[in-house]
C-alpha cells in the first residue's frame, strides 16, 4: 500500500498505471470504520486498483468546533486500509488542496442543496462539491463509491459529476450498521454511554415509520415520528422528512410510481446523527 500526501506524487503514480487499468475511488474524512471498509471492499471487487483519500475538508464544516473536534486516527486508519488491501492512500494537507485560499466554489445542484441538510448546514454542500470535484480531477477514477448513509450527498455528487461532465461512475453503497441497527459513523465514538445506548432508537423508529407509510399518508407518519421523539428526552429530533429519492423534494401526495425515502437528523446531546431508509 502506497501513501502519498502530495498531489504531484499521487498523479505520477496514477500516470504510471497500466493503460486501461480501472481505478475505484473512495473519498473519506478518516476515522475509518466498517462502513468505510464496506465501500472499499466493493471498490476492490469492481476495479483493478483502489485509491482511498483521507482529508478532513475544512470548507464543508459550518461550525468551526465540529472541524476541530473531528476525530483523527490516521495510524489506525492506515492499518485498517492495509487489512483490506487498499492500493493507494492519498492524505493531503489543507494547504496542498487549497493553497492559501480555503474557500468553496459555488455550485448549482438544481435545488437538491436546499433540502434537509442544506437547511441546517450553511454552505456544507458547496464545500462537499468543491473537494469532491478537486479529488475527481486528481484521481480520475473509473468508479467512485459513496455511502447511502449520506444519501443527499450521494445525489448531489451524482448531479455535480453529470453537470461538470466528470467521467466517473458514481456508485451508491448500502448503509452499514452496528448489530443494534445504529448506522456506523465516525461520530458514534463521541457519544456518551447513555446516548450510545439509546441511539438505536433512531433506526428502530425509521423501520416503524416505513411500516406506517404502508397504510398512512406522509403527514400522519411525520406526526407519528415527531411524537415518538417527544417521548425520548435524550434525543432531540432536528428533522424527519419523506422525500422523492431523485429530486429530494418533500412528498406531497403519495404516487405509486415514485420512489420515496425517509430522512432523519437527531441530536444526541451535541452529537448530530443522520440516517435514512428507503420506503
Ligand atoms: P466520511 O468519512 O464520513 O466523509 O464518509 C466517507 C464515505 O463513507 C461517504 O461516502 C459516506 O457516505 C460513507 N459512509 C460513512 N458511514 C457509512 C456507513 N455506515 N455505511 C455506508 N457508507 C458509509
């Protein structure tokens, strides 16, 4: 496994690959867990070589505090990556990526950016678009792997790649969960014992909401979920929405031809957790 911090070095390595070799790319912010590894394993199966980037992207954090507190576990990340036979790891510094201008490019994602996370995390998706576009330009991946855990992000990246004609195939990968159903996240390690114990309530409620959606209309399901969280003092619901999978527009009337997904964001004390489920 080769580890590069410089753009020039990773570019040189990519250019030296056999002509026609396919590159699978998994961008991450480190603090790797089995969820990330599941993406890498899928990329391994479908490509000749796999490149993982580890970069905590400053421009996608709307709160400075979150950026500072983001877990950094580079040694264990590298040994996990070795254990799944990752070929190349790209670990640039912020200076390497942004020189001395740490700002986002502004994007138009056709409205996807104004829904859900976009309402609560100012400038977040411009930051994501900026870094992912830059990484795509460097890595030139054949296929790029993103988790459905961040479903809105996945759809936004699809839109960005399409609009900017970036020739990589975007692959969405299923959410990897703990045995108790909690979606794996680098943030889970920051939960208190008490909050960790109650956190599986989020996915349990999503599964019940899916069931309720079979017989009730969307507004009734939304009220039901809001009410469930009122009974749960350790978890504060930020939003629960049912939206069209492609446009991410909130559902108006159920249409059997459309695909819907329920999306949730919850605070467990100061830790913000997100999850979603296909309906
Ligand atoms: P992050 O390091 O949190 O930016 O995540 C890097 C990639 O891993 C993103 O595409 C995430 O959606 C994906 N990811 C994170 N957690 C999970 C999970 N539990 N299951 C599947 N993919 C995940």
